[in-house]
């Protein structure tokens, strides 16, 4: 198993891509910290991880609150002694065209999707520096590569987490810490639940593979990047989009 005994913290792991990533990591032998705001979702993901015979525990933490993140990291180190991987997956959307977007819509997305990534990584970086090893994985998006109608806030955040990865790859690479970003395309999760079927069909038509992606396909990419098989991958931005940006 490619992640045997590695300790991974995954934010936004209660459902969607985060849940799929937690289960994939557990299947590959990792010890998983399931981080989310929703206790019920956490318990469901922990249960799924343990059904793979993996080891997992849940922790309610808010990526906007650095003290709650520091408590989560302290609990992880107390239980398992280290943190080998952080997957910065937590995020929200609050879409509107620029002329209609409120300050609250902009600020909430930036605070969670961008500042939250900074907070989580700050909370783990000293542990990784002491170990002289670690992997930081940021969930960006194809929107972070090309922008998207009605997503000024989301695009700004997803561009931003790519910039963070590029910077951390330079700052931390010589310390044994790798940083990479994954850019999913249109993935079949609850984040698309408000989109009408006709719009979803139109999205599928734009993808050269002719379908939406599955959460597991993004999770597989995170798992590979977290593994020693990707030991010379640093500062990379990898699309998982079915070729959407071609």
C-alpha cells in the first residue's frame, strides 16, 4: 500500500472529494484525520475509512480559526506522533456576477478557500519542518487556471492557492517538504446540486471525455502525490478535468 502508516490530515473531508480522498488514503494504509465542521459528516467518513480496515479519527475544526486547527494538529501528533500530509480541500462557493456580488459573498469565499489554506498550512508547517519531511496538497480548480463566469471570488481564491503552492515549493523543498496543487474540473459532487440538468448536460458536452469526473478520480491523484512515488514532484499544478481546458 503506497501510503502505509503515513499520517494525513484532510480538510473538508465530510463529503464529496474530501470524503473520497479520506477513504482512498485509508485504503492505501494511511492514518487519516477527518476534518470538517459537521460532526455527522465526520462520523460517516470515519466509519467508511474504518470499513477499509484503515485507521481514522475525526476532528471538528474551522479553517477560519487558527486555534482550532492548532488543537487538531496537537491531537494528531499526540496520537500518531507526526503529520506526513495535509490536503487543503475545504471550500465553498457563493456565485454571482461581479455587478451583483456582495462584499459578504466575496469575503466568505476568500476567507475559507484562500485564508483557510494559509491557516491550515501554518498550523502544520512547524511539525513538518521538525520532521524534515511532509507533503502539502492544495485543492485548486480549473477555475483557478482560466476563470469562470460568475465566480470572481472563487477564481481569485483558486488562483491564490496555486500561488501559495509555487511559493511553498521554493521555500520548503530543501527542508524535505513538497507542495503541489490539484485542479479538478467538473466533478459529480453536491457542489453541483443546484445546477439544472440541462446545464450539467452542456458541461458534459464541453469535456473531451464526454462526462463529469468522479470524486474518486481526484482522490486517486491526491493519493499518488502524497506517496513516495511522487517524491520528485514539487510545485506542480495537475489538472483532473477530462481534458476540459484543451
